[in-house]
């Protein structure tokens, strides 16, 4: 059973697009949240998680920012 994945992204973000493509390639379901349109999500990413760059991926067990092929590949084998 796949765990929940949230992808916090923004428009015109190359790493965001690549992260989505990799998640899609692995058939991983995720919820995408545009942090430029959702002030609560922006606060969560910047204040709670402490990130200042996108994309931010949040799973039940982990969170990270940027294009992390290794971590996405690890999600695909779980």
C-alpha cells in the first residue's frame, strides 16, 4: 500500500516539473500544492519545515526539497 505523498511546487520550476515526471514514471500518486496560490501551504513549507526552495516533497516518513532521484526511487520500491 502506497503512503501519502504531497508535492509542494511553484510555476515555472524546472525541478518541480522533473520531480512530477519522476513520480509519474514510477506510478506514484501524489497531491500537488502550488505554494504561490496557497498561503497556508507556503507557511507550512517555509516556517514549519524550514525550506526556502521548491519543490518540497512530504511523505509520512520523510520530507526533502529539490529533485531527489534517490529518495523518489526509494519510494517506488516500498
